C-alpha cells in the first residue's frame, strides 16, 4: 500500500487537510464566467477537459500541445494548483473530483457552467484498479479482490461512486449544469462535442469541429505528452507500473469480473441506485 487518506464525514481524501477543504468550501469565489469539469475519479475526466480546452480555442491544438493539462485546467482541491486557478486570466477553466457537499458554496449562487461526466461504475472500478498502482499518493492494494470490496464499500479516494453521482445529479435540469457520460463520448463523439460546445455557448464551424474531434481521439491524447500524464513527476507517479491512457474503451469490466463479483456488484448497484429516475444511466 502507498499513500494515506484523510477521512472526513466518512469520505477518504488524498493529500489534504480538513482546514484546506473547509477553506475551499467557504472562501473560494466561483465566478460567473468559470467553466468547471467535475467527476468521480476515472470517469473520463481528462477526456472532457481536453474537449473543453479545444472548444475554447475553436479547435486550435497549439495550446493543448504546448501546455500541461493540469495547467490548462488545474485541480481545485490540490493545494499546489489552487493559485493557478485563482490567477487564471479571462474565463477560468478548472477541474474537481469533490463530492457536491464539499464543493465551494459560491458555485451554487453563480452562473458558472459545470460539466459533470460520469461512467459505468464497473469500468470506473477497473480503470482505477490499474491506474492507482501508478500513483504514489493513493492508498492501493495489489489484490483485485480487495480493491473490488473497497470500491463497493466506498473506501477508495473520494468515497462511494454511488454517493458522488447521486449527490451531483441533484443539480440535473439546472441551466448551468450539464451531465454527460463516457459512454456517450465513446459512442458518438461528434454529437457529444456539439452538445458540449452548445452548452458553453461556443459556435464551431465544420472545420473547427473536425479539428476538435481529431485532437480528442484516444490516439491523439495518448500521443500528446501534455495530456497523457507522462510528464507527471516521479515523486507522484511510478510510470513503470502503468499509464493514464490504457485502453479507452467501454465494457472492459467484463474481462475482469468473475460471475460472483458481477452478481455482488449488481446487487449493491440496485440497492444504491434505487429511487433514481429510470433511463438516467446509458449503460443500464
């Protein structure tokens, strides 16, 4: 195991303090022109960030190929990156994994636009299992069976997927809140990019749209050292144990779950999603 978590209200957070989280929640000022991407970890965060960044430049790839992704859209809850958020010029773009109850309170009174990306939790579990091995600040296990149990119990970074998604989906229907899924991006990237650009109020010409699409493909992002995490410091990431861009597919969980695990997951899934509107998740 590596890394240790700070537990607050039953949720494990990496590399932070209670004071820093509460300060962020109470004192950070969200501006009306901000564009925020939020997700549970391993749900397609970097994909939607890249899309937002390229829509901002109307398909001009020079920015995403010359500036690190966490400098283009810094992590709100990472103390070392908060100054990057605060000091951004013009409309700010930033990213977060925070559960809704820990998010800056000022957002909920603002006109800032927030995109929440979600993904089949079975694939989230698999993606996290592989990626967490590489990250030194994450508490990890080499046992897939133990990771499976931790995930279902919410004993992983940022807590329960079910609680995270249910919490943020309370915002669904608000004018400044867009929900999109990894599966939608995978199945029809063109329609998804058009939907995001419309939400952001950016009109893309056919040529600009094609340029965005070209640069947000799995291969383009895998090859872009500004986006693929290959330049993350060795102090934080063991690059010998894996990569951020692994497969870029849906349904990989079927290659990992046993029949018993699939049944156990389905039972918890049914219990935890009970009461949510039907048709909410494209993977159901």
